[in-house]
C-alpha cells in the first residue's frame, strides 16, 4: 500500500502527534514527558501548517515530523516512524519539513534538537544531515523505589503544589542575565509540570522545585530548581518530600541535571545537536 503525506489540518492533529510520539519513544531510555510546545506554537503568529507532516498508509499513521519556531530559531523534530518504516520515509519527511523550515518563505537559520546519549539512531541521523554537537550535559538518576535522602537539622516548611509558578521560581533564580531569564521562562512555559515543591524557612521562600512525570514509563524529571544560597543543606529535605510524592504517583526513576545530591549517580547525557547558518 502506498504511503501518503499530508500537513497539519486542525487541533486533532496535535493529539495525533502526541500519541504517536509517546508510542515511538516509549522504549528510549530516560525519555521525557511530552511538552505543550506544539500547542503553544500552533496558537502563535508564526505557525504554518507545513511545520507538521504526517505519513499514512491507508488510514494508519506510520510516521510524522514537525518543528516549532521562534524567530529564526527552529526546534527541529526527528522523523519518527513505526518499526519497519525506517530509512526512505524518514528522509522524505526530513526533506519536506526541514526543507520548508530552511526556505526563504519561512526563514529559519538556526536549527537545534535535544537528544539523550543512549539514542544512537537519532543522534546519527542528525549528524548525517550536517548537525554538530554543541553541548553535552550529564543526567543524574535515582531509583525512586529505594532512594533514601538523609535530611539535615534545618526544618523548612515544605509544600506540594499542582503545576508550576514562574514568578515564584524567578524570585529565587538569581545570577542569570535577562536574556537567560527570558530563555528559562520560554522553556518552562512549554513544560507540562505535574507538581512543584516549595520550601519556606523563617517566613521566606528558600527553595522551589518543578517536576514533570511521564506516566507510561514511570520516569520523572526535576526540571526547575532554584535555591536560596544563604540557607545551606536545604535541598535534601525538599527532595525527600518530593520522593514520597513521586512514589505515591507510581514513579520508578527520577532524573535531573547536575545537582549536588547525595545518592545520585551519573547515568547518561543530554546532547544538544545544532546546525547554524
């Protein structure tokens, strides 16, 4: 049966894309929860239906590729396909989606993708297409089921809250330039946070942590972290409470970036693969 391609038609395609992505990435180690970036981008002025391309064999979705854009910067997706459709279909999807993003009509000049080190097929694909690794950041992981984090004598008031509040995080996230703060705000705005942990000590907020959970694999990430440097040894108490919350939500593993946390161990790396002008 012939494979046919079509572009985005409406909001139901966002759900179609998310469901396919979850299916295609379920066996990838430490794969994050789906973001809400496609929804936000589809609502923006720069959105174009040609940024999403779906491949069907009859009525069956067998592959897709997409991108989200911010000015001349493009976060380029990978051509995800069902097993057995690797190769030619991926190249066709790439030529169509990347070709449009890089065209004068759309105007993308810088393209990037975030990948994990134990994803060799995805990394190899982008390198074959001229992308180079720009940044590699370690990822640390805890087995939530057996993790034990020793707490200190400092006893902050710790609260679990639904979702994530950028303004509260921003108050503690010092030491960043205005450009970096805007970047964090944009990124955190695309994350589908499940809950946050706030730590209060002597009537002031001294810690803010944001978590996202991928329920189909039991993998969670500590994505946002801001601490008051004037209150040492506070992180362990907040993580201990967070671990109890994660266990109640059937989480198996917790991943995060380089955070000095006893009991954490380096496991893999997140790769930034980027192509410039």
